[in-house]
C-alpha cells in the first residue's frame, strides 16, 4: 500500500517522502505489511495535522510533533498507543536526516510516552504438565500433532507465527536444534528437549493425514500442513486448539494462549537459573530490555513462594 492511498490530504512532497520511507522499511528492514500500513496511516495523519499549521513533513519542527502528541493525549489516546506513534515519527525523521532530506531530526528531543507495561500472564509448572497430559489423551494423528506443537512451542519458546510456519526441514534428524525464521527474516537456533524430538518424530509418521487429499502427491513445505488456503495450520486455529486443551486439562481457557506458552517458557527458564542473555537469544528479542520483563515475573513468583512456604514467614508469635 502506497503513501498516496494512506495520506490523501498530503502534498506531493509529503507523498514522495512517505513513499521513500515505506519502501526503505519494506526492502531494508523487511517490515511486515501491517507495520507498513500502521506507519503510513500515522504519518499521513501527522502530515494532515502539519498542513493545518502551514507546515509539511519536511519543514515540521519539534514543536509541531509535541503539539500533535498533546492533541492526541487531550483526545484520550492511551500512552501505549502514543508511544507507537512516536516510534513511527522517530524512524521516519531519522530516515529523512540520514538520507539528506533534512539537516536535522526534529523528533530527537521528543520523549517516548511512559507506559506501565503489564506483567505477562504465565502458567505454573503444574498447569503446563496438565496441558501435556491432556494432549497425550487425544487419540490418533490429531493427538500426535497437538503433542508435537505443544512440545515445540514450550521447549523452544516460539512465537505462534513461527510455530505454524515452521518448514518441514526445521527439525533435522539426529539434531536437537530447531531452525527458526523470526521477525525481519532473521534466523536463530533454539534447542529442543529429547521429549520434543520424540514427539516430532511420532507426529511425522502421521503428518500425511493433514495433507490435501485432492493433491496428495504434492508435498507440502510446512511442518504442520493444513487443507486450508494458507497451506499450514493458522495461528487462530492453534489458539483455539490450546483453548480446547485447557478445558480438557481443567484450566480456565482464558489463561491459555500461544503467547502465554511463550511467557511460560521464558519465566520457567529464569526460575530454573538460566541467564537473561541466553533467554533473549532463544526468544529472538532484538533488545534485552524486552526480555527483562520476565525477570519481574520470576522474582514476584519466588517472593510469593518464600512468603507462603518459608517456615519463618509462616511462624506466628505466641500469645503471652
């Protein structure tokens, strides 16, 4: 989608700059289509705001950016949403500065709105065990697939999009590593447990069950193929499968999602003594500050454990 469609109120100069920026994001940074759409929309709206102030994207200053953010705040925009718009502006104006469209970066002095990031939901070890037990209770090929998907997402901490689009050759015979293509097309390796390898091996024996019977001779490139349009099981379908599994395990389905499994992977690793940098690499986080959120979860759970289980914490004063 071009900037021309996203910013109809912009001048030709604005459109040219927006097009150049979005093209750079798509080609050099492999930005997702949804990201490009959101950036184009936000920058287009900022361009319209600047027009009312007799400015363009090329001439707008820090005071124009500050005024726009103030107007958004006055309209009740959440700080987390405003922070995303600031990120778009920063990247856009850094691009203009780097490419020589501007001699300065007016967004450099704009602070990112402070947001209180909620702690991620996480499952206990017993709840994860209950999910695996429920998966083992599913008969046939569907059960083998559920066990394999659950083992991989919990063993390697994958994003759900990474799980459902795993290529068939991602797990190699005799290798306890899975090759993951993450955000921006970046590849990383994550270790798999022996149980995960066994589950994948058992599932591969039944994988043909999920191929399109109308074209059974054609091989699917996906680890988890589907007869649907995507060719592989979708993120929405796997999320629903987890909800159903939670019900079977006696867990509230509201507590379970693919991302919660990823949270559980990271938190349980840290609780077990893993170092933060290793967890960052396995999760595929570009910035370690993103991973640090899990240290708070682990610390809170350890504190609660001490307060509830430690003999001195439970000891009460005897009456005189």
